[in-house]
């Protein structure tokens, strides 16, 4: 961290200010120039509050050189993290480290027939995981809110029928106790900065699929992961799912540059949600391919056996047939990138 | 709600589709033209999921005419809502309906001396409410997270010393049981779409200060209020506190047009946070005045007795002296608008 | 400007790099620390290209301390600039330095009757300037593009009839020769970064009303002014007219914090366009008042004698009667701020 | 176009309003319901100003069903447009219709050695076109503004030496007369809505590379193309180059979903600029691959023989060696998509 001091500050003031900083456990490198005085902070500055410093009357500017995240930082963990999920039938299903994780399934679990049919179909097409929402964050209190724990039972039946590990969204910490048979807990975009929830997730040992908030920076996404990791849980998958911008021709603006950025800054696996990222089923294949080409470690795709009758997000769901076709092409892309599905 | 049907749809298909819609409790007005067929939905359409409809193969476009909120809608509640808080010393302190509510205090409760000193000072200057955070949503897990319930005790001492009703942020539902002596519960921007929390707040009878999410639309803010109101709690204050845009010279972009819009669409009181809305103490007076001029029902302003040593948000906090000076000017603005502080 | 050097750079490399920087006319203050080496650049750094420096393999980060604008900078011109327009009938009409400039008139000049009627009406209500577009930047080539020079003749008739100086938009440099009788040349949001045009405007001596691009930062606005001023023309009025954000309930998001920011950073007058800034006539009074309360030096407001039949932007135009009523209130706000209309 | 009429409007008013609309050359389909009256406009509505209609007191909402562009619309031109550039040595170089156009070269032409060396190198690696700026739109008047026509001479030498057709940016219409030997005229993001310039370009017969404005919608990009096409010039390439959003970890947010959208709505070729789209050379390969995977018809990539000494945009320029390596991979991606470079 570098602090540029305002002109006119006295040498005594600067020394007192520096001494106070040193008490926070960092080393100070003071450079008093004729015109510009600069203080360099060396050591672990993640605990130094740059915003608070900025309020000090001596301070002109505060510049972070070091990233504010540690456990999520590739600097301290150079190899890719790979998430392994043990399968009930034996073996593991992995995401990261050269293995593409493809998560597929409907936005919401609706009926036993629906979820089992979709599960079996996506498994056949090569998906590695089944998704299905049972608690749904909806903008309107009058919209379908998901089947709740009843839906979770149906999802477990589909897990059994297909052999696929399951991914579903948790919306509140009290739901956690019944999430034991869930293989990967999804934290949705609207809860990415629910810090109380993140802290609690740090204490569990479940893999977390952490979706980027729709108006959060990539650094904030890494800080959300850091909240969980600081609690001791480092089994995290990051997910780019589109951000909110001025253009509304897509539901969100899928920010694929986040993939190379997150992969460079962090060792955590990064996947992409082209369904929410665009909002239109016809765009899903193009953006799924683009995500793999940009280096993603996997995808989460909405697949519904009857999109027109879906209770939620039908417009962005593809059919099992379209999914199977897409998987064929994705295997070719994966091969170029030296990865396997 | 108006549904434009795709060209080429057969009359039978359209009739079947219309019949299905009618089962959802709305009346159908079908207009089959030579070139464009249109279905009008009449009645309460708040329960109809426009997004789901959009996925149907017959549908070209879905257009909402009716607003998706009911209880927050001024249409069904033409008079301004006024929130009255009973004072321990007797009498009430109000927000809305011609009465400006000025909430002032530090970002975080830090020490007994700090919070009591600020409370007494802002009360003397004319503030109607004391704010002070004890649970702080911070981007980094390594930043100061607030004093927790210990801070709440200090805040209650300041309430006693100053006679001001208190406002503080709730971050998780389990904190609610200890919030009994809190007069107004603040829901922060990052929790505006924490729907599980909103539902629970609908079951309590505490006034809620609901801050707009930093990337939420004004309609989403009203829908968040609707979540709480649908549960039976209509004691809500809406708060504009700045949104995230491409320009970063201010911490957020304060969207003051939200005031006339929210006042037109809803009967709920609307206040403004010029501290978070700009991030700089020197901008707070200009934007506080602008908010009142634009029709706000009140303000929430960060005041700290020593901004340079604040543990949080010092850069945007004004001193008690600056606050007192601002209040003098605000009274003149209020008078023009026919309001009192 | 401060340059943080990457770790591992050799002392020789840094010295050679510093020597090259010195050749660009700045003084170098080199601070080699055990862990972090920093180079401070002192002097006029406006000609140093921070982006180009960032590409150098030795550079970790480049931080501007000095603002990149000089002539627009209040640092070098502490007093407010006031723009005086000589009136044909004698006397001057001013904007800035305690004098509010109110510019009113239709989006487009349509007919002699329309523009003369509006001109006389807004003059009577107290406007200081008449606006009216003759060249219109329209998103569609099939929309009304303005009356062109024929419209300019009508505008001049209205100038004569009302005695008001006129403001109209210039879209291309070849139009300049016929703009001699125009008192203030407006440069629209879409041309704010038409650098070729800005350079040419630097060579004329007409006052320029420079509107902020709808996705430009406030610093970019000041740099656009700097382009004109670098050519020798310092008669500039800055205009905030709303920016593009994710929320579309208003046509643009009016960024009123730009007023205190621009007034602090620059000596140039700053006005606000609440008509384009909101897109709705019913919001114009609230935002006009807010702009004055936030410290604006004036307003540009669309007034049309028959908004429903306006060929352009009728939805955001107020009637002459509404304008007169607004002016009454604005005088009260101006008085509080110690300004006159 | 569909117009929802406000409740309470009298039948006579609606009929008069309809009759006036009919005079604009469209057919009216009036549907008067008990509760909601709707007017459908049938025929060519591109000349109807939806914004102006919205101001009418009878109008509740105006909804466009038809797209506002005609000549750029795939509806009226179902096959892909392919742009063929005749080579001086004979033969053609194409973009679109299964042929990927790869444009490479430095941000700015700097010296004869630089531009010739880069030209020969990118040609060898398989580029189809050479780019190089001679007029540079720079935010600061004090930054390097390009070599001007002197630079154009150097670019022409590089064209001769390499045999590559050249692409360079035009900033003002008076430059056009000297652009005769230029093969493709680039219109930069800041001029995408310089409507006067677009109209003039409609009268020339040069191919136009039209870059999306950094805060323009995809529909506005198509309308800018429509401006040129309305003048008779349909040799246009659309270019996605990143948009401005709240996250600044990249220079711009590359919106790759624009590719499938533009390809669906329009017959024009669509290319991508991963250099400006990210601002970092190390991200260019990932995003170049993603663009091809998403269906782009080509790329424009900044290549510099010495990025660290580049006078402009060095940080985002890749070396000729990196470019050659990237081309190898791109050929594999092109093959999957059934395209050739």
C-alpha cells in the first residue's frame, strides 16, 4: 500500500502518522521528497482499511498494490484448485484442473417426472452434475417461490435415478441443516454479499458454488470467497453469470473477461452460467462455447423438458436435445484447450 | 398486461392459450387482427409471471401496463403515509406527510463517549433520530465488523442520554430478538433483495428503513417493500443512497430523480442518504439540500465527532458543527416546500 | 504522478527508466526501498501518458496525483468564471459568479409562431436565454432531423421579438460560418468527444455550452473543455444532462453530485438540463429545484407551447405556464443560495 | 407498433388520434375493450416517432414490435452479407459468409520501420488486413494525436510492402478526400453517433468498419449502420469493442453476446476488438478465441513490435510472435465453426 501525503504536511505530523500505522503490524518505508512525501506500507496490508485512511487530513491518495484477498489469491497457492465430489456409486466427479464440470438441469424443481426426466437426459448427454432450484429468489412476492424442502426430496430422487451429484441454492442459514445430501450448495447473485451467510458457510465443509453478484466487481467476488475461506472452507467454485449494464437486450451482460482475470488472480475453479448470463435459450450455445474458449472450468446450464411450461425462466432454458447437441461441440472445444469433460 | 402474439399463430392455438391464462384469475380481452393479434389481460395481474409467458412459442412480446406492486402502490392508497415513532419522553417523532425526518449519527458505534457525544450534539442541532451501526456489512472479512450487541448497549445509552429514537442495521434474522429497543430497523443495500429476510420482517411490527440496493431499480425497491408489506408490516421508509455507475468520482451516483418517482408511485416516505450517496463529507451539504428541494421526506446523514479517527467511513462523515450549520439551511429549504423539521 | 516499480527490477533498469522520464520535462524523485521502489514525477505531468507508462515491464502501477487538466482547473484560476453575453438592446446577460442563467425554449424550432410564442413567454417569466434546436442529432435517420438553416432564421426572428440571446446546437464544423448571430453554441452529448470539432471550437470566440456525454466521466467533461481552452477559447459553460445507467425509469440518470464536484475542480460555470436528465415533464420542477440547491449556475429547460404536438421530445417539455410557476419557486431557492436570476 | 390508450379516454378522442396516425402512412387496427383500448399500427413504422407519441395525453404506453432498422435488418436480407476487398495483386480478401477477417497492426503508425515490420510480420502469420491509426481520438489534448497524413503515407508503404489491404480511422469528413487508397475506413466508438459524419459516409462507396460506441446499445449500433445504409452505402462491418460498465478491472467490458444478437438481427458481418475490449495484452488470446467461438466473422487485434515503447495503447498490444501463436489456435476454432481464415 502506498500513501501519498498532502503537500504542506509537517515532518512531525507525518512521523506521528507513520508511527500509528506501524502499530497495525506493517513496516513503514517513508520517503520524504522536496515536493511529494510518500509512505510505503510493507507486509500484510489486508487488515488495513484504505477507506478509513483516506479520511485522514494528511492523506492525498491511498493506493493498494497488494490484493486485499489472501486465501483466494493464486500468489499464495500457485496450482489450480480442483474440486472433487465423491459419487455414491464410487469414483469422483471433478471441476477444475483440466476437468470441465458441466452442471445442467431446470431452474426450478417442479414435479418428480420433470426432474427425473431431465436428470436422466442430461446425464446421458454427458453432464456431470444436476441442478434444480427448490428455494427461489424472486423479485415479486407473488411469483412462484419454489417447492421448498418438498422439492429437495424430488431432487434427491433424481439424484438417485441418475447418479448425478446435485447442486441447489441455499437462501438462508437455517436451511443448512437439511442440505446434508446436497453435493454443492449454490449461493445466488443476490446473496453474494450476505456477509452473515458467508461467514456461516465458512464453518461448514460443503462445496460452495458462489455466483457473482449482478453488480459486483470481480474483486468483490474474490472477497466474498475470502469470507468463506477465512472461516476454513476452501471448497469454492466461482461463477460468472452476467452483470447489470445499461444495455438490456440480454437479461444480463455476460462478462467473459472475468474468466481469464479470475484464473490469473485466483486458484479457484471458475464456471459460467450462459442461461442467466443471456436470458435467451437461443444464445446459450454461442456463449457456452465462448466460455470454454475463454478458459472456463465448467458451465451451469438450464435445461427443461418443456421450456414453455416452465414455472420459472423458461425463456432461457434449452431442451435436453439441444443440450446433447451442444455437448458434442463442447467436447471439441475442450479438446483444443487440453481439457476433458 | 398486453400480450402481442407472433404472426402465423393459428386461431385455435391462441384460443387455447387464452383459456389457460383465464384460469389464472384474470379476464381476457382478445383482439384478433388481420396482421397482429393482441391479448389484453384485465384484473389483478401481479401474480402473472411475465417472464414465464415470454417463453411461450406464441408470444412476441409481453408488456406490463399495471405496476407489479399493490400495497406499496399509491393507486390504492392515495394519501402520503406518515411514520410515527412514539418517544419515551412522550409525544411522537414523524417522517412523511409534511414532516422531515432527519437521522444523524456515526457510521459505527465505537465507544460510549463517541456515541453519546454525537447523539447529544445532533439532537441539539435538531436531528429527530440517532443512527449508529453495530453490525457492519464490510467488503473484507479483515475489516472492522462492528461491535455487535455490545455496540447496541452503547447505542441504547445514547438513546437515553439524548432522548432520540434510534436506527440501526439488522443483518440477519436471528438478531431480531435483541432489536426490541431499536426504534427503526435499517435494512442495508446489500440485503434489499435478501428475500428470506424481507419475508420475516413482514411478520414483525417494527418500522423498517429499507435502503435501495446499489444496483437495484426503483421498481425493485418497491417490490422489496412489497415483500415486507405482503407479510403485514406497512411501516416502511424507502431510502435512496446512490447507485453503481461507470463514473467513480463519487462512491455512488446519487439518483435524486428517484424521489419524485417514488413519491408518485408510492405512498411511502422517501429519504436520502447523501453520505453513502457521495462518499465525501464536503459534498454532503449540497446533496442534502438538493434532496429536500427534490421532495424528500428526510435525510440520513453520517456525523462523527472525529471523522479522521472513525473506524469506518470517516471520509464521508461530517462533524457535529458542520451538521448544525447544515440544519440551519435545511430549515429554509423545508419552509419553501411547506414542510417542517 | 507516482510510479510504483515492480519487485525484482534492477537498480540500473530503474535509473535508465527514470532518466528517460526526465527527458519529458519533469523532475524525478526516486525512492528505492528494500521492498518497494517508487518514482515521483514532479512538475507539469499533463503531457505524460499514464497509459503508455503502464505498458512498461518495470511498472506495477501509475497513479495520477495532479489533475490532467490545466486551463479548466480551479487551482490555476481560483475565482469563478462568469460568462457575459452582450445584449443587442444593451447590457449583458450573465451566467456564473452568483448569476443564475436560465435557458428555456423548445427542443426543436418548428414554426415561426411556435418559436416566437415560446420566446416571448419564457422571456416574460424571467428566462435569460432562448434555446431551440435546428440541427437535431436523432438516433434514427427516419426521424425528424430539424429545420436546418431555415430554422435558424426563425430562431433569429424569435431573438428579435423577445430580446433574448439564443442558444442552439452545432453538429458539424462547416455549420460554424452561419452561426455568427448565435450567442451561445451548444455542443451536444454525442459530440462531447468529437475531438476534431472541439479543436476547431478552440479557434472561434463564441461561448460554448458543452454538454456532458451520456457515458462520460466528469473528468472527461473537463478534458473536453480543456480541448477547447487549449485552442484559446475559454468562454465555456459545462452542462450536466444525465448519464446512462442500468435503471431506465428516467431517460437518463441526472448526476447532480457533478455540480459540487465540477465547481470545486473548475472555475467554469455549471448548469443542468433537467429535461433530458429525466425525460418527463412532471419531474422537471423537482430536479430544477434540486440543481439550484446543489449549487448550479443555471438551467436549460425545454418549454413548448403544445408539448403533445412537439415534433421532438414532447414528453419532457413543460408548458410556458408551468415554466412561469417554476421560476417563481426558483427565485426563492436562488435567494437562499445568495444568487440572482 | 402497439399503443395502449389511457383509461377514461373517450371514443371520439381515440378515433381522432387514430385518424391522425393513419395520415402518416400506416394502417390502424383499433381494438376498443371495456377496460383497455389498444391501437395496433401496421406497415412501415420506422418513420413513426415513438417518443413523440408517448407525450400524447391519451397514450399510456407505446411498444415497438417491429425493429426500427430496415436495410440492416436480416428480415429483409436473409443471407449473410460478405464484404470483399479487391487486392492490388489480384484476388479478394473477404470478411463474412464463412470467411474470418483478421485485422492486425499497431494502435498508431509511428515510424516507417515500425509499421512495415509489423505489416510483414502479421501478414506472415496469416492476417488478412493491416490496421494502423494516423488520426487518434485521445482524451487529452496534450497526448500524442497521431501522425496525420504523414502517417497515412507510411501506412501506404506498409500496404505495398506487405500486400495487405489497410484499415485506418477517419475522424472528420474533410479527411475523406485523402482516404482514397484506404481499403476500409474505421469509424471509432466516439464517432458512432456523429450523425453528420454517418450521413456523409452514406454517400461514399468505401467499406466502413463501424465500432460500437462504448455506451451505445446494440440497437443504436444497428441504427448507426442504418444511417450509412440509408445513404446508399451498404458495405459495413460492425465491431464490438467493449462497453463501459461499473467494473473497471478491464478497460471496457467486452459484450460477446452482441455477436449472436447482431448476427440474428442483421446480415452484416460482425467482428470483435479484444484489445480495446480488455485493455490488457495477456487477455487478448482468451477473448479472441471466445469471440470466434461465439460466432464472430473476424477480429481486429493490436500488434506492436515493441509494445513497451508504443506511443499509444502499449499495454493492450501483443507482439508479432504472440499474434502468430494465437493465429495457430484460431485456425482450429475456425475449423470447428466451419469457417476459414
